[in-house]
């Protein structure tokens, strides 16, 4: 049973074991059952869905359950003439899905099949005079897209293609007095956006520009009595923030400020012990998005049976090591 009292979810703690095999089957079913209602209704998220599912399976050492040839054929069919990658065939390209596609190719060790020059040119052309990035040709400016741009170029080893100093200037213009970051200047701090901006600063070796204690305090304030984390004050906890908050704390060297045991109990309570998968909070329907970020957070907590994850790229650390990439992580004084 789950009850909601004000902003706190009180979860039944009976689920104390990670149902690894059920989570694997849950992801498999999502990728194979193409006649399901859920599959048909999430076409606009297909590339991201591939990333969520493949990364989850890879963290559980089961990435070979998906056909690499089939995945790469779909991925390459989503590459547009200008170099951007779309969520599904026939859709417009976007930076979010471009990053997901690159991550998928890297996990499969097939990044050499990507049209790198075209992709790099697409990303370069989305940078604006203020240093920020449009997500696509329609002109939405958001700090998330700054992260997508540098993460994509970093994985392709082409960070020199954009104006990094201007990009840093834009991200820091989204920095708030409470230590957090918003989607654009003067926007409210939000845990998901903090992950993107801290990740951006990590990839560009600029974490020295923030105060880790001020930001760490704001992030730790996201933990509620249930053990779960919310994205901003006065909101319910959600499994996905287990990743956005904890990974940010890892990057700034303050993860030990979090009650990880309480967080683990909350995450495990969000499992569907019958079908597998994780939901946003106990009692809701599971989905691949929350499944990845639940598993990812448990990896940061060093849960048995899960590979080590990189807190910046949200990919298995072994993939990042194979590519020879490093991320800046602050240490606690």
C-alpha cells in the first residue's frame, strides 16, 4: 500500500530485493512487442527509448539481447541530410535524440558507422551568438541542449567544433543564487537542469565556476522522509530524480551528504515485482524511462549485480573508458 501525505510518499518497504531478471524481461518486452499500445503511442520517443532500454540492459550485462544490426539500421535511417538525428523515421531531427543515438552507437561499439562530420556540422549550426543552443530548427533555447551538444561532441571527440567559452558563458547565465540552475536565465532551479548544467561544466572542465557546498545543500534538501528525491521544493518524490540529484552530487564531490540507504529503499519500493520495471513512485505503472534511472541510481550506490555507471554521461563506465574519455569530478576537501 502507498499513501500520500502532503509532499511525502510513504512506501511499503516489503520490496527489499532487486528483481533483476524481471527488469531484464520488462525491457525486452518493450523492445519486442511492437503491436502494443504503449509502443505505438511512443513513436516520438523511439530513439530515447532505445537509449533507455539498451543502457539498462548494458548495466545488467544483457545488451546482447537486442540485435545490434537491427538497432543500427533503425538509427542510421533516422539520420537527416543536415546531420541531425530524429526520434523515429519521418520525424524532425533534434539534439536530444542526436545524443541518444550517439550513446546507443557507442554502447554497441558501432560509433564508427555514424556520419560524424554531418552530425558535428548540425550541432555547430545550432549554437547561438549568446553561446546557448537551439534544440532544433524551431528555435527553442534551453540549458539542456547545451549539455546535449557537448556530450554528443565529447563522445565523438569533436568538442573543438563549437565556441566553448561562449557556451560556458550561457550556462553560467542560468546559474541561480541558491546554487542551482534553470532552463534559461532567471528560471527556477530544477534538479534535471542542474544535472545538465553540472554535466556540461564537468565535460568542459569548468566545475570550478560553481560553489559545491551551496549546490550540494540544495540538492540534499530534495530528499524527503520517504527517502525519495524530488526535483524542486514542495513536489512529490520521483525515481528519476534519484539519478538527476545523486549523479550531480557525485560530480561535485558531495554524494556522501545523501542518505543513500533511505534512497535505496525508496527506489526498490518503486519496482513492479510482478511485471518488472520501475515507476515514478510506488504503486504507479512502470516504464523504461524510470527503469533506467532507478537502475542508474542503484549503480551509483554500488548495488550488487549492476555495472558501474558514469555519473556525467549516464552510460556504463566501461564504455567511457574504452573511448578514452574522462569527466571532471570534484573532491571533498
